[in-house]
């Protein structure tokens, strides 16, 4: 299993999927978001795992999704 570039989460979107929750994480830097399953019992641990080991997801598509949680202050945050 390869790891992605070192990155911190900026925001996450959660969906209920077949077999569990699916997270799409946008990092503070990079050209991609990351998608993966929630495998742990802690949301922040799941986000950390997804951003390190998740599959790359198109950043432009991820920005169109509703945000479940912000991790850093952004200009779009209210």
C-alpha cells in the first residue's frame, strides 16, 4: 500500500455507503481529494487514515459536495 503526500485535512464529506460510511477528504494542499471507508471508531482517525491511504478523487468534484466537517478555517466557512 502506498502513502499519499504528507497533508493535513481541510474538510470532509461523509456518505452512507454499502458496508459503512465513505469519506471524501480535501487536504490543505494538492491537486486531489481522497476517498475511503471509515474503518475505525473515531471520525478524526478515519479522516487521517483516508488522507494518508485513500484513493485519489477529483478535487473539482469534491468541492461540489456538501461539507460534513471543516478542519481549518476557510473563506467559505460560515
